[in-house]
């Protein structure tokens, strides 16, 4: 699956050039031209990395970085026309992973992006499963979305874990009863109740789910990674 990049810069030529170059490399891109727009897109979509200009109209890039870091550890590369060490330190202090001063070589930017994306993937330990902004820790039995812990019941966690570890596989209600409830002989609709409650907790919009999908007339499955 293509990595998704949010480009945040108020200079149209830079945005256009980065968008073209990155899409040629196979990335999917979206763009924001102000701090407010960047935060709105971050909160309403999923990205793998952010290229963030420091000097933005309205909310500054460093403030945007600070806000994002309250919710997510998504890789962030700061882009700026400033070269003073104190400006770089400020961006890194707010949680940026890397820093490039304009004008920069786009090939160097791509190399840094690849390194950060690899590091981000490796940072998730063997006990953790990460899909989009959802992270499950199998040992601690915790679930977080954008860094916020989601309180699940034991059965909800078990259902989600089964689905996450089998992305794209459709489980019938009978399958879920067998795997999760073992010798349960009650109403099969208990599966639907648990799925509904699970969705209420992990989906931003249950009518447009990101994680748990319904295969009508068959059962449920988790989003492909």
C-alpha cells in the first residue's frame, strides 16, 4: 500500500513540485497551505509522514508540530527558510523527527523520508500490531488510536485481535462464536452486539468505518493493512 504524505507549505510552487516528485516515487499526497488546514486534515484523515513548513500563515509549523505530538508519533520533517540553530532546535524540541533548510535537494528529502518511515515501522515492538493510527499491544492488552487509549472489554479486545491478525479474512458470526466464546450456545446475535460496541469505540464514523467492515450476509473483516 502506498505511503500517504501530508505536504504543509504556503508556497504553491514548492507544494506543486513536491507533490509531483513524490507521486512519481509512488507516494500518495495531500496538501495544506496553513497551520489550521494542516491540523484539520491530520484530524480527519490518515497519513504516514508529514512534511511541515515552519513559516505558515496563522498557526506556525512548530505549533502544528506540538499539537500533532499530543496525539500521534507520526514522522514529521520540518521544512524552513531559516538556518539558525535555535530555529532548528525549536522544531526538534516540539517533536519534529528531522529538519531541512530551504532550498533543499528533493532526493535528499526522499532519502530522509524513507529512513524515517523504516524507523517508524521498526519502532513498533513484536508485541504490538499497528494499522493506520490503531495500535494493539498483545501483552498489555491495550488499544490506542492516535495515542489515546481505548477502553475495551475482554471480549471486544479478543474480537479485534482476531480480526487484526487476519486482515481481509471474513469471519462468519459462527466463526467468531467458536473462536471467542468457545462452547457458547446462546443467541448468535451477541456477536453483532459486541461488534457494534467495538465500532462505537474505535470508529470515528460508524457509517464509514476505517477498521472493522461488514461483508453483508456473511460476516465481519478487518481492513487490509
